[in-house]
C-alpha cells in the first residue's frame, strides 16, 4: 500500500526541481541566458532522477494516463505555491476556476466506467 504512494511522493519532489529549473531563473534576469540554461539543465537532471523511478514504480499501480494526470495535478499545486511564495505573484480567482476543471479531468481519468 505504501509503495502505491511512493510515485506520488517522487513526482512531487520531481516537480519541485522542475519548477525551479523552468521558472527559478525568472528572478535572475540579469544573469546571462547561457548560464541559466546550464543551471536549469543541472536542476533538470536531478528532476529526472526522481521522475523516471516515479513513473517506473507508478506504472505498477496506475496506467500511463493516470500517471500523467497525477503529475499534472502535482505540477499545478507546486507551481501555484512556487509562483506565490518565490515569484511573489498573485493567485487569481480564474486560476482556481481552471484548476477546478482539471479536477473534473482527474475524475474522468480515474473513474471506473
């Protein structure tokens, strides 16, 4: 049972790294682009060290579509927290509405028809 949740934990860690790889450099706009690309690649390598095992282990319990859906929901949660706390951006009501629609997608992906 615990092993079934391991992919979710690994995907969460993976998404934290990837969010920093993709968006962390936005606070360092004066840094040369080639430097932020190299730093982002290094962070992304760490991300893959969690993402690949998450999907390999997760595929024992979830379909590929379910894994992708889990990953997208985690990404939105991680990114929302990141954008508010790290980038100091406002979380708007329309973002929440969009996330609710994604939750509907989760329902349809995981529903046993």
